[in-house]
């Protein structure tokens, strides 16, 4: 897809799932990828010829260190993928303030801190590329429509959607594009959590829950991490040079239904 040769990308939560797939796809497209997660994804970075970094996205000082690392080890930053996230399935009446803050600290504050830290570096290199530099934020189809039992997660992913649009307005003149991606159920560890929650809510066994959840996606299956990574590469590349403030839905048609 887009040729990312010469660009440096940082992917948070790159240790597994969608983040790992994004790191792979960005590297395949030619980017030098910094893979960050709670523990440094050393093996993945070695496989991709990239760099690894331990980072908790909720840690403000850690973001300063990450930007120093990008500047020192890779010469700067062209693409930030705010992917790290947590899922919570609990009725609102059972959601504690601690739950709420834990989910929002990763899903919302982590994205806020990441964007804010990266803006100076992204703005610096925006003039190098057709379509400038890019931030891609992982929201969810749960950031577009509500789901019973996932109100806290809904709120956090809805916040990412509008944080993205507002920031796209702030950064347009600087040549930094900001877009969000909204996956359906994707087969990752978090996808397993979603299936387990669906199974708990419906009383279906795990296999039947999996089958029924897959069938709710009009394309008849759950997504693969690579399906989301393809959308991320598009939004990071010059192929999306005129796309900012948009929400790219990668849900097999779930929310179009
Ligand atoms: N899998 C799905 O069905 C699905 C659907 C829609 C949106 N998403 C979103 O996509 C993103 C990735 O999801 P996934 O399915 O790969 O999840 P996952 O649970 O498989 O992986 C998440 C990664 O984020 C990391 N992480 C968690 N907290 C962190 C923190 N504080 N600092 C740094 N890293 C942290 C984890 O260590 C893990 O490697 C998330 O934002 C999620 O909300 C996932």
C-alpha cells in the first residue's frame, strides 16, 4: 500500500494483537518502527529491524522519554499509532470509580499524552511528505454505537473519536493529519475478552458465542489484526494525503446494519 520508506513510526501496545500487526504492516511498507509496550517487544522489533521500548502510555514522563528515544535513535517521528487499550465489560451500576479511571487512563489519557508529546516532532517533519505526518488513534465500533454492559469502554472510545477530530482541526495547518480507526471484533486477546463477555451475557458456551458474534458481522466473520493494520497503513501514508479528522470503520459491516 503506501510507501513509508524513510518514515519513523511509533506503535504503542505493539507487544501483541492489533499493535503487533500494525508494527509488521508499517515495517513491510518501509517504515522504521519503534515497538512500545509495557515490556519492550524486543523479539518483534528484532524481527522487523526496528526498535523496542518499554512504555506505559499513562506515564507522562514516559512519553517525554519516548520522544527523546525517537529523536536520538531514529532521528525523529513521522507516524504515531496510539493503539494500547483496555476493555471492560460491566454494567454501569457495577462499574467502580477505580474501573472507570483505569480504563480512561489508558484509553483516553494515554492517547492525549501521546498526541501532545508527539506533536512537535510530527510538525517538524510534516513538510517532508505528501500529506504530511500522521497520528492514527485506535477507537472502536464501540466508539460509534453503544453496547449494553460496555458503557465505560463506550465512553472511552467515543472520547478518542472526538479527541481525534478536534486535534485534526488544531493540526491541519501544521501538516499533521489525525484520524481514528474503528474495528469490529478482532481476533486478539481482547477479542477473546469480548467473546467471553458475550458468552457470559447470553449464557451461550464459548464456541456458540464465537459463532454468533462472528455472524453479527455482515461479512460473516470476526476481523483479523491485519485487517486493521491495513487501514492504519493507509491512514499513515501519502495514499490518504487528503484525509484528516475521519473515522475509518473496519468492522465487517457491523455498525452499518
Ligand atoms: N480486539 C478487538 O476486538 C478490538 C475492537 C475494537 C478496538 N480495539 C482496540 O484496538 C486496540 C488494540 O487491541 P487488541 O485487541 O490488540 O488488544 P490486546 O489486549 O490484544 O493488546 C493490547 C496491548 O496494549 C498493551 N497495553 C495495555 N495497557 C497498556 C499501557 N498502560 N501502556 C502500554 N501498553 C499497554 C498490552 O500490553 C497489549 O500488548 C485497543 O485500543 C482496543 O481497544 C480492539
